[in-house]
């Protein structure tokens, strides 16, 4: 989606497609390892959390600093903070940052995660790749969960993320694979074919695009200054309330949302009817729609000085 198209839809996104994008978060954070405190006396609160007090978190001499690139409604940031990271998170859309700072992401259980916006060390900023307001080498880990496919020049974006990563630090990134239609994509395709709607082009210009495959994502990270990139395809279950999922479509999110926004009133009604008719085939006993999904996950390292 173009940047302006994300404005004002944070709530609908968080209850629908943000849940989809949350599927790989545990595996993504696993690839970044655990935060390591190195005997820092400053910035330790009464609960023993390092780098979470007010002040210069980026100045702490430990290995607990994580940057969440393209945070959206803050799901990676919250999950990383729950693991002990001191988190900075940015997004190009101000309304997403406002939402992330004020809300616990939907369907994250109480007691298992810390809420976004509380005193957890999460610091949110409005910023956009490839020019983000952080010092060179500021972070020990960088997470880019379905971020690189939403910027105009992914290679420039990776180079900027490499700039703010310390020598020896890690990056982990995800993208959706090409050429492997998921059950969710097949659902949307069937609705569009039935209703005669179109979502328009879905790729970046050829001179800035990259292949959405294990080799393509690993190569993108290495072209931006990281080394030892390794990628894999991971599988996860996407479970969502069917009403919440359709709210994302009505908000114009994802390619199916583009199709809905471009459709006539009659076509929109037909799309909704086609969706409702398919629900018995995808809704489980828990009342949620279930989709078996896959994503490409790659991790790499910022080289140390020779």
C-alpha cells in the first residue's frame, strides 16, 4: 500500500491483517537471539529490567537494544519487549504510531505480553526508510516483519538498517512468498473471479523489486551490507474472527482491499455475499476462520571490523 493509504485504518488493520502478519513473530525473534545484559549498572529498574528506564536507552553498553522497522500497530515491538529487549519502533504512518503507543494489540493474551504504551522501554517514532533518525550502530538487533516489501527501494532500506546495526548485530526479516498461493489468497482470488473485480498491480518497479523467495530475501539482506544470510520457509496457522477479517477488506487493506475500494456498490455487495457463502468451509468449531500460511524468514549478521 502507498503510505497515504495506511492513514486512519490502524484499528481495522490490527484486528485483521496485523494478526496475519503476527504469525511469524516468534520465529523472527528467535532468529535474533536473546538480549544480553553485560553488567550495566545504569538503567536497571527494580524488577531487574535492563535499559528500560527513562533516559538514553541507546547509550546503554549492553546488548539489549532492538529496532522494529515498520512497526504498524506494534505487535513485534510488544513481543520483543516481553522477551526483555529495550525497543525502539518506527513507522511511516503517524496514525499507526499513535495506535501502537496507546493500545494493546488485539488477541495478545493478558499476562503473556506487556501492553504497548506502558513503561516497557518501547519508544515509538514516525519515520520512513531509507532515512531513519537513529545513530550509526545503535542497535544490537533489527526486526523487519513484512516491512521491506512496502518501501519504494528495498535495497536502500536494507542499507539504512545495516547502518544503524552494530558490528556483529543481527537482522531478521520476513516477506510473503511468490508462486505459492495460500488458502487465504485462493479465497480472495475466488471472490474476485466470481465478482469480476480487480486489485491492480502488486509488485514494485522492476528496477527496485526483489524475488520473494528464500534466495531472494537472503540476497537482499546481503546486498545491503549484511553477511551470512540464511533463509527458510516457515509455516503457521492464521486464525481470525471472520468479521474482523472482512473489516480489513472494507478498510482497503491488502490486494483484496484494493479490489473492494475500486469496486462499484453492487460489486461490493457481491463480494461480501461471496465471502459469507464461503465461511462454512473455513470457519472452525471455535468460530474463527483458519488458514495454513507460509512466509519467508531470513536472518543475517552485520560484519565486524577487519
